[in-house]
């Protein structure tokens, strides 16, 4: 199935409008948790002269653990929410999907591996890091769909899904630049109430198309 970003973004807008409040709340909750590490670190750097080094290191470790143990799991739950929201008005509780069903450890492990892989490639060279970021873009969606999947299989499927799609996915990301500027000019309000949930919804639409293509290519029929 061939996709184009205009159709994909229109589908995303439609799914958002059907369940607008829940979409905003889920995206805001995820942004709040993921932003904790950055905001805490920057504040500590500003107060570096007044805060003991031991406290600074401790806070950085705590925020890192929050990102690994909570933020990444909420990321998977957010993916689950927006994929389901394409079909019906998904409840906000779907954002906690990663904590349920006895698959929490597997979710944490796979997402941790994804972050480490991307980090190591980025430390090697910036461009390979960007490529790997797009190559593993579908990992949280795959885990959201199949929380008991082995790590190696999740990465392999994501690589296959994104094969030949990385440039188009990058163009899709760039197409939101106007909305990100609007978020900046409105002190984040446009980001909270439109840009962030809109981007999540569009990425869910992208995953749905790539999942369909992958399943067809493996003779599994339509999803």
C-alpha cells in the first residue's frame, strides 16, 4: 500500500477530532514525563554553584531511571492509544498499556535497547545515529501491538517496515515544522492542544500503513 503524507495527516486530524480531549491528555502526560529529565538537568546546571555535586548526580540518575522505567513504557502506551484511536474513541487508560498484562519487563528491556543502540550509533557518527533512529522508529508500536515479542524480532520487523521509508518519514517530520513554530510562538499552548497530539496521531497512521504492507509482504493478509 502506497501512502502520501497529506492523506496520512488528514486521517490523523479526523481521528483526533473524534476524541480530542483524550488525545490532548495522553500526549500531554507523555510530554510531561519525558520532559522531566531535560528540565531537571537544565535547572541543576543553572544552580550548579549552589547544589552539591552529589545531589546533582543523584537527581540525574533518578530522572534517567524515570525515563527508562516510566517514560519509555508510557511511550509504548501512547503508541497503543493512538493506533486504537484510529478505529474508535480509545480511553486515556490505554496509555498505561505497557504496565499491564505482565509484559512490563519486556517493554522496558526492548525500549532500553532501542535507546542504547541509537545512542551508540549517534556517538559513532551523527548521520548513522539519525538513520538508526528512523530504522527503529516502529519499535514502540510493535511492542504496543505484541508486548511479549522478543527484542531481536521487534528490531528486525522495524527495520523491514522502514526499509525504503526513511526519507519519506523524515519529510513527514519536516512537514510539521510550521506547527512546531506555532507551538513556540504561543508559549507551548499550540503544542499542547494541537501539535504534539497531531504528530502522534500521524505517526500512528504511518505505522498502520507500514504494518499492513509488512503483513502483506509476509503473506499474512490484511491486518
